């Protein structure tokens, strides 16, 4: 299940909020304009399913969201460990790209996790909200929201991405080192398991 942890932007020494309750997570994120929903998990969709299989399994949910939000492009992105000798370098490069604080001027960042997990860190109003998303979670980060994303040292996820703009993902990096001050994906995941 999802985990929301909120700290002051000064650092992670004080936990303002920590919850796994979906209703509490949605209620905590709504005031900052972040959309959080749970969609049914299709157990018959393998973790390494191709795009056509993912689209077919979630067609009703995709069509509903596209109808509500007028998205121009929907795609599937996946990154899972494999036997490919280039996988470690590919995973490291993908992680480093998103691990720096950024915004999007022209589009929201909307993701539905079909499989696996990742953490969105939202830096808003003097706080950092870490949303550990897993299969079944949909998170919509409004354009202009300062954030970063961590998929861990060994990424494993499949996600459906929704874009209003046909150009897809375009990040405007802030240059801030704030992401280095907060627990990363692996620390949050391990801490939740230990709790």
C-alpha cells in the first residue's frame, strides 16, 4: 500500500505526518492540488506486460480519465531488472534524471502504477511530502509543483503516463540539492517494512 510521509522542508528530523490510509493520503494531498486515487489492480497483468496488454486491462479507467482531463497522449513506461548487460547503467541513468528537483511548466505529471513502486517527493508550502506509490496508485502532480521522483537503486515498475502536451515529459530543474537531504526510495521502503 501507499505510504505518505511529510516533513518540514528543513529536513527529515521531524515527521509531520505518516499514513498508509488512502483516504487520509487523498485528504492531505488535495489542499496542494495533488490528485490521489486507487484503481483496481489487475492481477492477471504480468509485471513485464507489454503496452497493448496494459492498455487493454485498464481501458475503462484510461478512457474515463482522458475524458475528464482531455489528455493528448497516454503511454506505458516500464523499467524492470533483467539479464541485459546494459540494464544497470540504464537504471542508474533513469534514476539520476528524475532524482533532481524540478517542475513542469506546460503539463501535469500524472502516473498510474500498474506494477512495482516509486516515490514522488512534493516540495510545497514549506513541506516535503513523500508519496510512496505502488500498484493501484494514481498520482497527479499539477504543473508548476516543485518535486522529484525516486525509483530506487534497482528500479522495478510499470506505469501509465498521461500528458496534456504531445511533447511528453519536459522538466525544468531548480538546481536545488534538497533531494539529497531526505530519505530515498530504498530507505523509505525499508523503513516501512521495519515499522
